């Protein structure tokens, strides 16, 4: 199952790891090696805050979607100069 998961993760158009373990790091590294395919690294802490606000009814859907997009626009796994 791990091999299948890795193969699908590497071949997909966009990769969003649900757990920041070794498998996610290996898949993301391989995707970088293949030419920086789109990988979104979620900010779990901020997502939970936004989800709580939305579920409590204090943050409408449009504002929630915009906040999630803005939070993750710099977390797309793009190349950076070292």
C-alpha cells in the first residue's frame, strides 16, 4: 500500500500531505527532483482556527475560502534560493 501511495503522490498534479511524516517528505522531494510539481504544505494550526470560525458561523464561506487561499499562497512548495 505504501508503494501505491508513493506512486500516486508522485504522479499527481497536486500533492497535499495530510501527515508530515517521512513518506510525505520523500514524495515531496521526488516531486521537486522531477521539476517542482505543485505541492501544497498546509498550515494546520491556521486551518484549524479558520475551520472553527467557519463552523461557529462567524466566518462565511466566501471569507473562509479567501482566508485559506491567502494563508497558503506562500506554502506551495515553490523553489527558493539557498
